[in-house]
C-alpha cells in the first residue's frame, strides 16, 4: 500500500492530560478520509498532534514512510503537510492578501503570486476582497481564505478540521466540492467533519472516534449504510 500517513497505536494529549488512547489510522496517497465522532472525543486533538501542536506520547506516526512523531510544525510543513484549524483560522485584522502571505512565509515572491492566483481560481469570491480585512468576510469566505492559506505552501497532504461548521447549506456543499477538487488534483485529504453525511458521501473511507479511540473504520459507504452508526453519528437523533 502507498501510505501518505500511517499512525499506529498513537497516544497523545496536552502535556499530562491524555486524550488519545491508541489511535490506528492511515491515509493512502490520493485518498479522501473523514473522521467523525461526538464532541470532545479527540478529533481535533488528533489533527493537532499530527501537526505538532499537541503532545505525542507513544506510538508511531509515519509520513511517506518516515517517522515524524514529535516533529515540529515547521518541519512538517516543509514535508508537505498542511492544516486548517477548526476555529480562529484566519487573522481577522489582516487583509485577505496579508493572510495569504502569512501562509507563504517560506515562498519566493513569484511562488507567492502563483499561490494567490491559484486561490483566486479556486475561490473567485476572494478576488475582489484581497484588500479587505478578514473580519469583514462572511463565514464561508473565511473558510475559503483559511483553506487558501493552508494551500500556499503547495501541500501534498491537507488536514481540515470542520471546515463547514456554522456555514449555510450552500457554502457547506461548495466547500466540500472544493475539497473534493483538491483531492482530484492529487492532494491527500484528512477531514474532521460534523456534517458527516455530506463529507462521507465524497470520502473513500471513514473513521468513527469515541473516547479517544477508533470505534469503527471502513469504507465511507459502510458508515453511511450502518443503521447504528447512522443513527448515532449522522444526525438522525441529534
Ligand atoms: N488545549 C487543551 N488543553 C487541555 N485539554 C484540551 C485542550 N483542548 C481540548 N482539550 C480537551 O481534549 C478533549 C478532546 O477535545 P477535542 O480534541 O477538541 O475534541 P473534538 O474535536 O472531538 O470535539 C476534550 O475533553 C477537551 O476538553
Ligand atoms: Mg473539534
């Protein structure tokens, strides 16, 4: 198998507060994988740990075959990993263009211009907002900016934490279509999503987390079709 990411029996948390109790998860090259699960079960913590922002205690984390557990975020970015956080994912007092530049700190001016034109291609809404402060953007436009910023270093593996939370159905649909398009451009995707049905419909595989563990994994369709998982996690009883 051609794994981009392979986490084996990973334990982690925040300093001494253990949250992740042995996670096994992999993403193959070109895959779109979604993690779902109830609030507080460690989904965000897992992504943060993969990106060097939460504490790793034990277990192996391999990126394209090399061990990266405990690596610092800047080294992970240089490897081709990028991440869109769940909250506070833009700098509200900076303009759209300044936000994009913040995502391009290691890029040359021409790479930066190239990145900005790619963002505008994917999100034409941003074109006329370049000089507006991010605080003036709608929720959907902010997510577009946050995703664009994460794409500036041209990652090969992108993690996104609930990018459609609190968006209108139209924007939810659009953002997931954009993520799917990124996958078709060859970027491997690991998504945490509350709108489970919407994202699983586009995913190859899914993981269900509970209490800092994986309680189910399989083809995305097997989660969508499983009545127990469906009732609990897909919002039928929520
Ligand atoms: N910075 C932090 N320090 C300590 N505990 C945290 C921190 N962030 C989150 N937690 C705790 O970690 C647990 C898992 O949170 P989180 O990973 O955000 O869950 P999810 O994303 O699945 O809703 C929760 O109990 C939460 O209170
Ligand atoms: Mg979360």
